[in-house]
C-alpha cells in the first residue's frame, strides 16, 4: 500500500506542470476568442502574427475537412493518451525528473486541446510563425507544450538529463 501512495505522490509532484500548461493554454485561447474575430491577424514581429483560426483536424489540419466524425476520434485519442501518460508518470522512478517534466507537458497540452474539441468541436489556434509568404500552420500553447515535452523526451532517450540509477528498486 505504501508503494502505491509513493507512486501517486510522484505523479502529484509533477501535476503542477500539467496544470500550468493547461491554464496558460486555456487563458490564452479565451483571450484570443474574446478579443479577436475569426481569421483576424495582428502583426507582432516581422515573422510572427497572432492569427485567430479554428482547427477541426489534428496537427497540420490533418482530417480538418472530414465531416465532423474526426472531432470524437481525436477527443477519444487525447483521452486515452492522457490516461496512459498519467499511468506512466505514476510508474516513474524518483530520479526520472526530465521524463516527468516532459510527460507532464504533453499531458497538459493534450488536455488543453481535448477541452477545446469537446466544448467547441475545434481547437483554437492563434500563433502564426512565417517567413515571407510561407506560414507554419497556426498553433497554440497546448501544441507548444506537447512539442517541448516530446523534445525533452527525445533528449531523455539519448541519456541527456538522466541521473545515474543507483537504486535496485524498479
């Protein structure tokens, strides 16, 4: 019983990272939705705009025009992935800090976009990075948290930031 409590304590220790990503994501989306018109664009820098769009698809608008069924597919996938990440976090060792942060960021981002899909049927995107006439697909804070989390997972997989395991516990 004690080991189960310790495992959930590890998850709770890193849950604040997920909650922070989720709060920043939702506040930014509410601010954009409340202050901009759909497709409105505000120039911030020579390579960056705030551009309010709705994405009914997945990354890079994959399946955006599929007719609506993709909303529930992507919502279901996000829910399953979020539960799996939650379980994964509970199974981490105390010294797996970088992986815990990475997974927490992915979890916060996944839940942020899941909320949009369930409430609105689309994800609110507004970060528009471009060079001349070429624009990267618009994204949001949740997408950024997921990308940073995946990048940290890659670093961890190469042994960067990994503490030497001196324990015999698993």
